[in-house]
C-alpha cells in the first residue's frame, strides 16, 4: 500500500505526463506533417533537431531549458514581463521538460502514420471537389489517427520516466516537481527507505508498461506498427 505522500507523487506524475503530452501533441503533429509531406532545404537539419533530445544527455536538455526559461532568458523574461509568471521550480516546468523529452518519440510515430496514408485516396477526394482542409479532416487525419494515439501514449510513457532534464530544469521540490523518478532518486539517498523505493519503482514500471502495451496494441490495429523503440 502506498502512503498518502506516495499517492501524491503518483498523482503529480500523471498530471505532469498528461499536460506534457497534451501540450506537445499539436507541435508533434505539425512537425510530423512537415517532415512527412513537405520538401524544403534544411529538412534533414530539422529532422536532426527534432530528434536531438533522444541522443544528447538529458541534463543538457534541462540546462538549455533553464537558459531559455530563466528570468533573464528569452522565454522566461517574456513570461515575467507579460504575465508575471515563472515555470522554474513548478510542476508546469516539469511538464515542459517531460514534453520536450517525449516530443521526438511522438513525432516519429505520427510521421510514420502519416507517411503510410495512401496519397491516392487524398488525390481522389481532391478530384471530387474537396478542399485541402476537407481532405485533411476527412481522409488524412482519420487514417493517421491510430498512429497519433499510439504516439501520444508512447510519449506519455516517456514523460512518466523523465528524470535528467526535469531535475536540472526545475530541481526536486516535494509536492511541486517531485515526480516518480525524482521521488525514487530521493528515497535512494535515505538509509532504510528500500520499501518506499520498491513501491514507487513498481508503480512506475506498471504505469510505463501499461502505456507501452497500449501503444503497441494501437499500432497493431493499424496493421502497420510504429516500431519506434
């Protein structure tokens, strides 16, 4: 049985992961669409930048976020001037870090799904008088939707496990930014807290496994699979 404090950590992790995916999904879809359907100079560079968080150390990503969202940073300064708000040491900052780290996996899954849509179906709808917007809403989006959902679920699993960028960007503040990975790390520093580590680790594994299984089941239903891991 989890303690009330541990339930709070689980709830915060689900909140951070859900907000991270909800905020990153439109960006991921737009990037996936551009990479799948648009030809332009520098496309390879954009593809590399999108997937950069997968290969650089997470602490580097967290440090770059810290530079951007610090009070004197370009984004942080703008938030401070116009809204009097800051994401440092707050759960919203943890959601930003988790969303950035989950974005490459989401883009990859959605891009594969868009590329698998038969262009002849879109052309047929256009020849029947459908506008590009209508073709997108009635043909492209429904056919690629399973991949979008699979990418979102996979991104949620990645967000649940985010550690390095989060602790670098917003630190470990109990009740505010202490998600499951950070709580496990903190418990490992306490002698005799093996039981807490075990409980939190089991919850983390179960949640991540459930998300991965759901993503794979959705991918198999499309008959294509995402194969992003």
